[in-house]
């Protein structure tokens, strides 16, 4: 049985239109989840659109904590010619 990880909510927001979400992120919630790739830092986040909550928010933001189980990185992530690209 796999270990289920607790969802780390990092922020919330509101859907402004079909193509625009406005969100707020709490930096204290994401600081321990900063990753590095090719010398650049990033945080993987999940943005979910749902029903309005008690605070009139319909967007939730959580940290994407998924990691492969000791599998090698895909070839496209092992060597990149363009160092500006993040691995996702």
C-alpha cells in the first residue's frame, strides 16, 4: 500500500474569466518545496478550479509533491540543450 501524502495548500484564488485565474500564494507554504534544475529554482504547483467556498474562492493551489519511485529521469530531462527550460 502506497503512502498517501497530505495535500499542502499553498494559496487560493478566483476564476476571473474562462482564460484568467487570479491567485495568491503563501511563500511560507512553498519555501520547503523549491527544487532546482539546471541552476534555476522552481516550485511545481497544482491549480484546481471548483465550487465557491465560504471565502468566495473557487480556485485552490497546492504543492505538487509527486516524485517517481527511484526511476531514472526521462531522456528529455537528463540532458537539455536549452538551459532556460524547466523540466515540465
